[in-house]
């Protein structure tokens, strides 16, 4: 068993192999999205404005989706299936096929509705939402109020966190924290195999949950380490 309250600079498939069966209470993760074309298309000023974001995702291998071998490993390490996976539209059918079709899980589709999406045009709708699929088979989920039971979160992209802890796809800490609190008890172990800038770890530290995280990219791993250290110092835990 790997030590908890640590993140590891590792390919998550390697990390997962070191975890025993049924050792994790919750998986909260945000794997690379599957983006078929990273060309924004068109030459207008608006479409040119989103091309740098797409280039950044491509340069950092953040447009290639998840290795399908990871999914059965996630299921193996969970005590009971209890798993939040952020994804884009193109990934929804595969995740539903696997967790609902093959494994018989119940599911929810949660949505972060962005108040400040980047502009687009050229026959496209705005990229103004992100999906988080929640799969469960016996997993714990107990929202304690009307507000924390909501499934749509209407809020802006967190520009300040992005500037302080540079990562192109940093998720809003308040949403991650609320979902973890809904689906774990104090002291539970949360795994994030694609931890990026460390949002899941920060949420766990603030909530008194244990965490294990993997990040393959050394630069992002350093960002996450710094963010975790800053959190520990801020809270003096
Ligand atoms: C979408 S980002 C996660 C962002 C994170 N939710 C946050 O708030 O900062 C996905 C991360 O997974 C990492 N990654 C990609 N493939 C990986 C792998 N095989 N093992 C571990 N990490 C991986 C990427 O480098 C990237 O930082």
C-alpha cells in the first residue's frame, strides 16, 4: 500500500498497480479530455482567441483521453464503486457503457456551467459547460442540504487559482470540495489518479480526508506539491 496524504510523480497505471484491492473510499478525477481536433477553425478574431488554449492542451498531452486499461484498475481499488470523473462530451458514451452498461452502476451527470466561457463562432455553440459523471454501486453519498445536493454549478473559470498555480485545466476547488464532502466520511481515503495542480489534495486537506494522487508531468507535479505545501502552512495542519 502506498502512503496516504502524498502525491506521486508517476503514470497512474503504475501507481494503481501498487494499491491493494478495495482500499479506496472515493475516486475524484479529471483525466485528459478526448479532443478530436485541436484546430479552432476559421480566421476570425474570436476563433483565433481560443486557439492558444487548444495548442496548450495538445502540447501537454491533455487532449488524448484516458488509457482504457485504467478503468478496471479504478474499479479494482475501490471498496464499493464511488467515482466522480470529469470529462468532455466525446467521452460520455464510453464511460456510460462501461460503468452503467457493463457494471450496472447508477449514475448522475453534474455540470459546471461557466459564466465566462471563451468566445467561439463558426457554427459552434459556446464551450460553456463541463461534465462530471458520478458512478455509484453501494458507494456513500449524503448531501446534507438543498445547496449541496445541486447538480449544476453556475460559476466562473477560476482565473486567480490558474495564475497562482499554473495548470491549463484547474478545476474549481469549491465544487471538488463539496462533492468529496458529500461522498466521504472524515478520514476516508480519496484517490485522484490524474491530479494536475493538486485540487483534490487541497480539498481533502481542508476536509480532513486522506488522499493519494498521481501526476505524470513533472512540471505539474511541482505545481501541485507547492500548492499542497501552501495549504498545509495556511491551515497549520
Ligand atoms: C485535466 S488535468 C487535471 C487537472 C486537475 N483536476 C486540477 O484541478 O488541477 C489531467 C492531468 O493528468 C495528467 N496525466 C495525464 N496522463 C496521466 C497518467 N497516465 N498518469 C498520471 N497523470 C496523468 C496530466 O499531466 C494532467 O495534469
